[in-house]
């Protein structure tokens, strides 16, 4: 079971990374286009080379229309895509000031409690994301510039959110099994099962 969960979590993380890379490239292209367009229409160039700004526009050098809408939707997808692998490897940020003084057994109980709490929160977010998607579909909301339906962004984020919920349930189960049997079927941050 761990192998399947790990493959799915890795796939979603890789997909999220690819989307994030595309968004970085898109943002860079848009910023360069905006900068060149601004420079091409500056007072200096308008005075000495008035055709340069028009040439930039004719060749399509400009910011990407709706770039912030695409980044907004893509980053949401990427965040949800990284949740499953982060949950599986226990890579969420923790503060161990007080728990380092506690016994191993008490720390295991705390890990179970936090694993279940985090899973419940991820499930709640997934449910609310689904409800939000239904509202966006119902009212036909679209983005301002690109006019694509907002529900599609919600739907794209919903898939990795569901996967994160399922991984969370698996991790909670694995922590409980590990507490009872002494062998937790979860990988650690180095990838080894503890």
C-alpha cells in the first residue's frame, strides 16, 4: 500500500513542480514583455525612435494578457499538489522545543493526534473547495481578462486536494498501526520506512 501511496504522492508533486516551472517562465516572459513595452514607449524612445514602440507592439512584445489570473490558478494547484508528498514524509514545519523533552511514546501519541488533526483539516479544505467549485459553476463566474470559468481552477485544485486527503487518512492509519505494532509503515524524510 505504501508503494502505491508514495507513487501517487510523487506524481502529484512532480506535476505541481512542472506547473510551477511553467508559471515561473510565464511570469518572466510577461515581466520582460512589460519592461520592453514600457521602455519602447518611454519619452526618450518616443522622441528619438517613435517607430520602435509600434514595432514592439506589432511583433507581439507585451506582457501576457491575464498572466496574474493564470498564476493565481496555477499556484493554487501547485500548493495542493505538494500536500500529499509533504504529508507522507512528515515534512510539515514543526516546533520541537517542548516535545524534545518528552518520551518517545508520548511523542508518538502527539504525532498521531497531529496527523489526525491535519488530515481532518485537509478533508475540511477539500470539502469547502468542492462546495466553492459548485458555487462557481452555478453562477458561471469567469476571470476578468481571460474569461475562463473560475470553477475550472477549483476543479484542478480539487484533484490533488482529494489525493492529499486520502494520503492523510493513510498516514493517520499508519501512525496508529505504528504505535500499536512498533513499526510505522511510513517513509522518513530520507525515504526509508521506520
